[in-house]
C-alpha cells in the first residue's frame, strides 16, 4: 500500500516551490538518492496488468531461512518504495504473507486471518505500490483483529484501527487477487482504468 501522506505532501510542496528555500548540495544529493531508491524498488514490484496480481496466494507451511530472507527483502523494498505495506504477490510470490508498518513497527504477517470489529466503516483515499500515482476512495472497516504468524512461526494477534486497519485490509486483498479498483465506486474505477490503459500498452 502506498503512503498517501507523501502524495499529499508532494502536491503541497509543488504549490509553494517559489517560497521554499533552495536545497543545499547535500540535501539535493539525498533527495536524488531517495528518488533513485524509490524507482529501483518500484521496478521490482509487480505493476497493474501483471497477471500475478490477480492470483490468490497459497498458505505458507514452512517457516525457514527463505521466508526470513524474503521478508527482510520485502521490508526494504516497502520502505524504499515509500509504502506502508507490501504483499508477497506484489513481488511475484504466490504465498499468503505480507509486510507492513503498524504503529511505527515493521511487521511480517503470515497466513493472516482478519476479523472486522464492530460495524463502523470509513471511506478514504488509498494508493497502491502496484498502481503508480493513482488514489481511489475505498470503504474499509475502522477496526479489525488480525490473527497470523510472524516470520519465525510465532503466533501474532493484533487489534488495529484507522490507518493501520486500512493497511491490513488492503494487503489481505492482495493475497486474494483483489485490487483497490475492485473496491472503489464505478466512476472512480472508470477514471483509474482510463489512466492505467496507456501503461498496459507500454508494457
């Protein structure tokens, strides 16, 4: 899942470029390196149109060195791509696990089961690392419980709400082959597909 605040902040910055102080050489270099890291990371994440994004991940049955290695790599990719969640299917691995940042802590959730707590829902904008700059309104449960295992096989039980609950539900959708364009309203879906079609042609 993409970090929505970064997108909003970028737009705000562009509106006030004339008033911003000039970047120092060190800051400009750091910014250029950040953008390169992001582009390199995004190049390793499957993008809309890749059939693997529509496939369902299979249960993980082995908590081994490979899972540890892949999870660590995915956390690095997630941060470099400036996201807050990344599912295994987004890197071409058809297994049921994802990485995410919840309450400021990086998590690996394997074979997750998500239960809605209460009836409250919230409509908000969501982005996706597999859909470029597109943001779409998606309605999600406000509070959920997650039962899963971590990368070592230890049982994990979490209750999360708000933005963290949205991240968990977004990533679980990926494991079922569901994208935010499937969760939004018809008008927003049409506009998103209009923007995505040129990318499919280029691919």
